[in-house]
C-alpha cells in the first residue's frame, strides 16, 4: 500500500515539470508533457515541467529510476484554474507500475499546478 502511494505521488510529481513555449503553457499541457517525457524515459525533460529546483532534480530522477517507475498510460481528463489564475488542478487518469509492485496500478488523481513567473509548473 505504501509503495502504491509512493508510485502515485512520484508519477504525479513527474507530471508537473514544465518550461515550454506559450502554446504549451497550459496546466493540461504541462501535465501531459510531464507524463509523455516520463513515459519515454526522458526524466530530465520531464523535470522541466515541475517546480523542483534544478539543483535538486538529479536526486529526484535517481530516486525515480531506483523505484523502477513505468508509466503505461495516462490521460488528462480536465482541469480547473482558480480565479486568481495562479493555481490549477488537472484531473489525470494514470496507469503505472514500479519495481516493487509490477502490477499496473490504475488511478484518477488530481495534479496541482502553480503559475511561476508566467509559466505553469507541476507542484511537488
């Protein structure tokens, strides 16, 4: 159960790394890009969609790699943005597994995004 929660949290974390061009600067695209790059195994690119400081990203990447996280499928279901346009919640369907639980876990989760210096980032 603990590993399942960690897997979901890490998957969520991966979903919110974002720095891209203005066309991709929506909470939904930030989350989708985070999971796209995570699914491809490109965690360095995925981290760009997160609010994790750049100097801390290698530690998180190493942890995720040690967990054997595998994103099998993801789908952005929708999102809401607060009235101040600074916080968003993205609804995500996620299917993932890890080295400790090879069974695919399916879950609908809410991913929080923050607008930082005009760019949406996943909150970790």
